C-alpha cells in the first residue's frame, strides 16, 4: 500500500515523542506532569445544568455554522472585547480552534500563488497543526524563527519579498504558544500591511487572548478594522478551551470577511463536524459571561507570581506576557527533560518537539516548555524541584 508522500517527513506528535523519551525510565519522585496545556481550573457551575436543559438538542442534527444564539453571543463578545461589530455572517462556530485552523486552510488556500506552489508561513516553534494544514493543501510550510533575538515572534522585516509574494497564508499565534509573547498593535498592523501589499491572508490564532498578565493583548480584528484592511484578508480564531477552562467542550470560532466565511461554511457543510446543539447552548453562555474569566485570570496571576519568585534569578528566565506556559532556557531540552524526570519525577516538554530544524537549527532545542496548569501548590513544588535539578 502506498501512503501520501506529503506527510512522510512529519515527525511523531510531541506527546508520543515525550513518552518514548521518558517512559522506559523510572521517575525519580512522585510524577508531576507539567507538559500538556490542558487547563485544570474549574469550569463554571452552570455548564452541566445548561447541557441538561438543552439535552433535547442531542436528538437533532446541529446547525452547521452555529446557532443564531451562539453566533449572537460570539458577536457580542467580539464587540465588547475589541469594539468591532462582527455580524453573524462573518462568524463560524468550530469544534475548538484546532480543527478550524486546519480546515480554514482547506477552504481558503489557493492551488498556486504568484505562479508557483504557495507558501504557508508560521512561527518556529509553533502549534503543530499549522504545518499539517500547509502540507495537506499541497503548500510549502516556511518556518520563521521566533527566538529571544526576534522578541519570540517572527521578524517581519527579515522575510524576503519574493517569499512574501508566494505566501498564501501567514499563521500568527499571539499570545504565542510556547513563549507567551504578545504581538503589539504596531506588529499586527505591519503584518496586515504586508498581507495587503503581497496579497496573502493572515490566520491569527488568539486562543490565549484572555490569559494575560498586565493588559489585554490587542486583537487582529480591531487592528485590521482600524486600518481599513480588507476583512477577507484576516481570519481570527478563538476558543473557550483556555478562557473558560473547557478544553473538552470543543467550542471555538473563526471570524473573517463574509466571503471567506461563506467559503469556510460551504466546505464545512460537506465535510465538517458541527458542534452538538446542547454544547452550542453552553458555548453561547460562556461567551456571554466574563465573571468566570476574571476569576480564572486571577488564578493565573498567582501562578505568574509563583514562577517569578521561584525562577526570577535563573539566567535567561523571561516571564511570559500572556498564556500559561513557561519557556525555560536550558542547554539541551531533551537532556534536561530526561534528567528532570529521572531525578525528580517532574515531566516537562523538550522545546524541540514544538519546532522544526531549519538549516540544522531548531530554535526549540535550548528550551523546555512548562505548563502552569496544575494547582498552585503542586506548581510551586514542581518549579522548585525543577530549579533545584536544572539550575542550582
Ligand atoms: C496555540 C494554540 N492554538 C490552538 C489550540 C487549540 O485549542 P482548541 O482546539 O482547544 O481550541 C491550542 C491548544 O493547546 C494552542 O495552544
């Protein structure tokens, strides 16, 4: 049997790779996972009753693009958060942003760009679905270093014009996973300017937008509107997974111009898996309520403080501006993750598993990623243990 050539270089996903690295070794203490970005704060109490009240909806096929109630709630949230009036026909309900980030490329990436195979640009390291989406549509992924030197976001001025001319899609992640960097309004404006000049689309993954430290991160929708950019050039993705501690609900949205949204909806009608109606009812409620999000943010604020207290003196430690990951510099991320597991039982992810080698350089090599999702006491114990093992 033949298999598609286009996925032949795809590395094993980060978590099976981590299991292969660590699981043949005994942990050096009680295991403590600080690997996966799965929120563990409580989700709101009204989630289960809302599903129960709407349970009759399990007997119906769900509305493909999202119910009127859900799209109205998302539109309301975008209006309050960004001051942008996003009419429901510019919105699409998603089963979480991951599938949306993938399927948007299916719906919107052309077969050629500037007469050649299109390029899909993305930061390196990055959330892995971006690269698989690029390969799936026959485009060439281009990995842009997002390092300490570039402010942990791609250096927009370092991209050659001929690369930009062939670019069909630029995935931006702000706040970024894994580094917790936030793109400024000026950065977003520059990116939208380049998109306009070189005729490409920006896919802005903003799923950490509500987990921030000192100020709410700017949103691409607001920047694009303020500069009068073509709304079709931008697709913004957001989700309830992080903001509302509901990663298992699988509820997110895409927001774009009406024509791009129409095309995404059309493809979804053929091949998509719409969100069950009772879950759409919960999602509508979660987008309409900020009290639980404020509470959640306060819990992360305490965790940022713990991280600063424990790791503040570590050379190269940079507190994240947003999101819930620490991106900690080490000599070799794989060796550090293995040492930490074998000597202490603390489990972290080698940064290289989130990056790609470009010219023999993987910008994740000298890092481990640590998720601040465990209860504060466990997290503090984990970070103190990590510091003792890797830095003291
Ligand atoms: C950067 C980034 N984008 C998107 C997602 C997908 O989130 P979801 O599909 O739960 O909305 C994640 C999840 O970890 C992420 O880290």
